[in-house]
C-alpha cells in the first residue's frame, strides 16, 4: 500500500506503476466510488472498449443463424 499526499486543491498523484497497469494517462477519466472503508478510484473504460466487451457478452448468447435485423423484426411482430 502506498501513502498519497493530498494537495491544496484535493489532488493526489497515483504512482506510475498503477497508472501503467490500469492504462491511466493524462486526460483519462477515473471514477471515485464511496465504500464503507474508504474511497475506490478506478478507471472508466473508454467507450470503444466498453462496446467491444458488450458485443462479446451479447454474441455469446446470440443465435449464430439469425441477424439482429431479423431478431428485431420477429420481436416486433409478437
């Protein structure tokens, strides 16, 4: 565990090892999550990566023999 010093404007500097591990670069967005025992700071996934992950999850459950257009058309006729 690393101790961080809070600056006069409430800023902290994450150590390089963690920034590199989690892909946090200048301009990256992170979110702070309040927990019972402290604060969790975690990177926000870039939109493209988020959509790719969603696509992978959906494609595992999606029948391979039907297109998305067909599925929507079938759903609308129900």
